[in-house]
C-alpha cells in the first residue's frame, strides 16, 4: 500500500465507533484525581486565606498570575482563528475552528477560576464592576476577559447543541441554527475584546515606573509592551492549536485534520512570530540604550542575579523566537510533522518564558540599593491549583471530543466526528 493510500485509510468517517465507556472513564480517572486535589487546595486558599500561598506584600504576583497570562496567551488561537475564518474569509482553517473555540473556552474559564482564588474574596468579585477603578488597566482587563468569556460561552453553545442526541429535539435544532447565524458577529466582538485585554495585560507591566526592568515609554498612548503582548499571543495561538490537535491524534490514533491545515497554521504562526521577534528586538535595544539608563539604572545590572543571567534574554529572543519562526516559515520543515510540531512547541515555550520573566523576574529584582533580591517558591496549594486547571482543561476537551463534532470537514475530505 502506498503512503498516500495508507494516509487516506487512516481517515475516520462518520459512523465510526467510539472507544468503550470504561476505557474513556479510565482515561478521565487520573485527570479527575488531579482536579479533586486542585479543588481542595483552592478551598484551603479561600477558606483559610492567602496565607496558604508563599506570596506576600512584596511578591504579590506568583505562579497563579503566570498561569493566567500564559493560558490567556495560548488561548488566543480562539479569537484569532475566528477572526481569520469569519472576517478574513480563510475557509481552509474552518476544520480547526470548533477546536479553537473549545480551547479558548477552557483557557479563559480556567483563567477566571484561578483569578477568583488569587483575589481571595470571590464573593466581592462584583466590586470590580460596581466600583471600578477607572485609572487601572486591570479594570479594563477584567471587563474584557469577562466579556470575552461570555462570548466564548455563546460560541461553545452551538457546538454543544450539535450533539447527536440533542439534535433530535426540534427546538434545540432550531435554536442551534439561529445561534449559529450570530457566530460571525460574536467572532468580531471577541476579536475586539481580546485585542484590548491582551494588550492591557502587557501594558500593565509597561507602566510600572517603579519597576524599571519592565517599564517602557509610550507608543501613542500605550507602552510598547501593549503591542508585544498582542503580537506574541496571536503568534503562538495557532501553534498551540497544532499541539492540541496533534496530541488528540496521538491519543486517539486517528487523523483528525488534513496536513494542509497544519501547514497553514504554521505559516501564519511563523510569519507573526517573525514580526514579534523583530518588534521585541527593537524594544529591547531601545530599553538597553535609552529607557533604563534614563531612569538611572544600568540595564545589565538586572542580569547579575541568578538565575536571571543574560542568557535568558538570548534564549527568549533567539532560541524560542527566531529559531521556531524560521522553522515554521520554511517550506521543507512545514512538510515534516515532527519538525513542524517541534517548532510549535518551542514557540509556545517562548511565550511561557516571556510571561515568566515579566511576572516573576520583574518582582524578584531589587529596585533600590537597600532592597533584597526576592526569592519565591510556590506552595503546594498553588501548584495543586495550577495542576487542577490543567486537569480541568483535559477533562473538558476529552468530553467535547467524545460527544461533540469537534473537528470540521474541509471540502471534499473525509473526517472524524466523535459521536456521529
């Protein structure tokens, strides 16, 4: 059998039998256990207070904020894919659209859940909306994240209503059809909301004049970190979608989308990543030669504290930026699944490192001569809550894959829809 025929034979068409319920429950068992431990750790933090963590008044941001910034960046594939499909009419990406919505829903709902734990008083979460601090970027972030999560719920609902059993109910079928007509509008609204909150998360660090390591001068009315956060998010979002889809294919042993979809995502991710690396390099050079010295600090002094040496800057820009951008843009490497997924993984690691640097390194470095270098190690409650969010994501994605039409169909292609 030729390689082409072998590849075609791996396509799973409609009517394919799902794995047994017992095997599916066995798959969910370890994830459920991790989630249970995470829920218990979250309960301790809410019941006994934030003294269950290793954060304090000097080190107010830690593992949880790193998690929030990271999964929100990786979840950018949801709004960006919707923007490409419905606004720019990139129909070749439609087979991955439902997956992008589910991944975005998982990322944003997980981020909101961990934020409620981080705030420590979720019963007063409504204060942000009723008594907003109009001078804080976090107010705009809160409004946009909450609004976009609502949009994602509305985008996720039509996918749920396409369940084989639910479609048998005429009222649900009609409601799903009517709701589906609103999806292009929801995609446009989601793009606007995500654009501003992604940028404001970065702008939050750029306006911290008391933290010269992160402080940046304004570009128009925003600091440069506003635009860098947007670029890094939309650059790595498609790469994360590739990794999630490839992982699902590996676990299920089924081919879910055509290789051409992966190549399109890789090209888009590589192009945007190249743009981000160029902008990040220019921003770094300006900070090194002008911003930091103008604030009275030698830029290299920030890299004298271990483990934050100068190699971390090289790794972030070159190893985790320039290298994956080249691999994702190269036609030869895009045609080899191993190279393509490897480059996508490196790109995602790059955005994780960037969020770690701004979240942890920014607060750890002393800003006054008499300040100490701060060392932060998360408590087991923080780690367990972190792991709980990941387990929650695995469970929701697994249920969506089993019972919903998660992967679409490109014209003239066979595809697998679990449960149909």
